[in-house]
């Protein structure tokens, strides 16, 4: 090998030497997400300028949350005298909420239960922990 193949500063082959290599390109700057809301421009047929619409990123609910069922469960039990079979309570809930249940409420959970029924049972658990219902005999929901 000739002398030109070695670096004059570190005595290493130029292929291994840091002095014979060009500097590495700078790392790209991280992309920063904007926290300002997006504004959707809409075409207007009138000649007056209208305010732009602000688009918020909130996903529509897929199913009814358990908290929505809690007051209705208490109302149904009060009207029934404080105690009722669980299936009868769920049937009454379905009757009262038939026009308010969301399409996702009629999907099934991985266990095969309708989502709205699962949410109603979760609401009952919350009422039990708040002391607004008591555990009665199995299959019976009751007020204290």
C-alpha cells in the first residue's frame, strides 16, 4: 500500500479513519404537532363573509355510557316498589330507551352480551358502591 492510503493524523487506513470521512448530516428536527384548532374553509354563496368553522376532534360516542342508565334504574325500581327481577329491569330499560340507544349499543361484547345491557349492569355496580342499591337475592335488583 502507498502512503496516501493512510491518514496523516491518526495513522489508520483512510477507510477506517474519521478524518477522511465527511461529517454526518444533521439529524432532522422533530415534527411538532400544532395545538391550535383547525379551521375549515367553506364556500359561501352569499357575498358577506362568514366566520370560519372551527373543527374539533371529538369522536362521536359509539355506545351509551353506564352513567346514563343509573337514574333510570333507580326510577324503575322506585316505581316497582323497591325490588324487581334483573331481567324485568333490563326489559323496562330497553322499552324506555328504545329511541335513545345508539347503534353501537346493539353490538355484542366479547362475551356475547349486548353492550347496552353490559353498561346497565355496570351502572348497577356503581349504584351498589355508592350505597344507592343493595345486593339482594341473586337475579333481583333492589333499593336499600
